């Protein structure tokens, strides 16, 4: 692999590839579920590519960073029935998946100064007036300019996408391994030979479940178990709030709200503000303790809770069982969705 020596060179390659992709318009014949992989030469890094835009709402190429990110994307698709398709919650879940993303945006969608930044780095709008915007998504943080490693990866990824798009335009089944191969995925890989040619090979991909270090004070659990259970059902969820918080060291991030909503009344019974610092996994791992704290603070424990988030189920199920609280995994949580919609609307109107 010829190393990228400057950011200018990387951006030049990225915007050159973006121009070709915009002309090709792969979203005209590819669905976001037509996943294929690209391995970065000389590394173990594999990005899984999804073309977004078949519904006409966006035009983008998402490169999910690694098998865990691919699993998160698949969960997002599998959970569509649990989240209203047009809701803020459904859209915001994308911000928790590590990825590189190339979006084609209208000028009025650009952040202040972004147009000039794109021009300074050799980019330009497409024939239909859309601007190529490349961002790195770090879970829980505001998407921003890729770091040095991600920038080099992005140049390779979008250049190699052009090859795949050319094949899929002629053959819709090009990236499909055939029947009964659920775990197989086509990976574009560079040969280790002196010539270093690229090749498309099918490989078995296994997605291991996310593992979290679950902890909570045993004394808190003992105290919660002493409370008599109210004949209530509480819905439990966590949502990214539509606001940005600047941190001089970590960068701009989104605050999270951990919510308890009464299913029958729709009333928010308790909530807690959280930050994805130092990272999102650390925040997740604090949730069992936080939930116990919320029960103790309110001096109230429900007979049962509803949780739809797979992350929250994996984090909270063991603790809830020990506390004698029944866990239900519903298809939808309408009371929670109404509460979140109200919070987001108030924040945007203020």
C-alpha cells in the first residue's frame, strides 16, 4: 500500500472518489442491506459498507467500523418495529454506531464554514448541487472530521467502493454469496503478493455479542429488595438529546437521558442525565447502579419494567431478576415514545 503522507492528499483522493460516486448514484440500484466489506491493507481493520438513499431521503455511504458496528447496524434494522420509523429516537440510534460516512448534502444543510472547508480541500458540489461531507462517528459524540488514521481509511474505502458499485450496477447479485450462507460476506481485500492487486473474496463473519462489565453496590440491591412492589409497569429507556456539549479534552458530545416512564399514565417518574465520558461503553456499564439509585431515590419499586433496547436488556436483566422485578420485552413502548417526543420538542422550541 502506498501510504498517505499528507491530509491534503487524503482529502484529494476522498473528494475525487466522492465525485465519481455521486455520478454513479449507487443508491439507485443498491439497498442499505446490500452489505459488503473492505479490509484496509496491512491491518485487521474491516469496514462494512451500506449504501443509503434508496428511499430518496438521504444520499450517503456508511462504512461501519468492524464486526461489532455491523452487528449494531443489523440490530437497528431488526428493531425497526419497536421504534416509530420517523421518530427522533430511531434516527438518533445511528449516532451510537462507530462509522465513517460520506453524505451528499444540500448547501443549507452544511455547518457554518463547511462549504469553504470542502473547497479548500479540493472538494466541490455535484452537478445536482449536493456537497460531499465526510465525517467520523464516535459513539455518543458529535460527528466530525476524521482523525488521521480514519482519514487514510476513508480514502481507501471510497476508492474501492467505486469498483464494487461498478460491478453491482451490472450484476445485482455480485456481493451475494448464495443461499444458506447467512454469515458469509464479500470482503474486498488486497493480495499480499508483490503486485498487491485487489480481489473480492467471500469470508465468514461472526459477530460476537457485546460484553460489558456490569457492576452495582450489593447494599443498594439489598435495600431495593426490601421495598414492597407497586402494581405499576415502568418503561425504561435511554435517549440521546439533541444538544451539543463542548469538552475541551474529549470534544463535543451529546448528553443522554436515562428515563423511567409510567406505562399507564405516561408520566415521567424519574430521569437521570448522563454523559458518554470517557466513552459510551463506560456510561452503559454504570446503568445498573444508576437504576438502583433511581429506585432508592423515589422510595418506589415497580412489579415489572418494560425494556426494548437490547443494550439495556443485556445490562439490566440480571440485576432486575435479583431484585425480584419482572422484565418484559415489548414490541413497542408508546408511553416512552410520547415522553421522548415531548422532551425533544420542548428542547427544539426553546
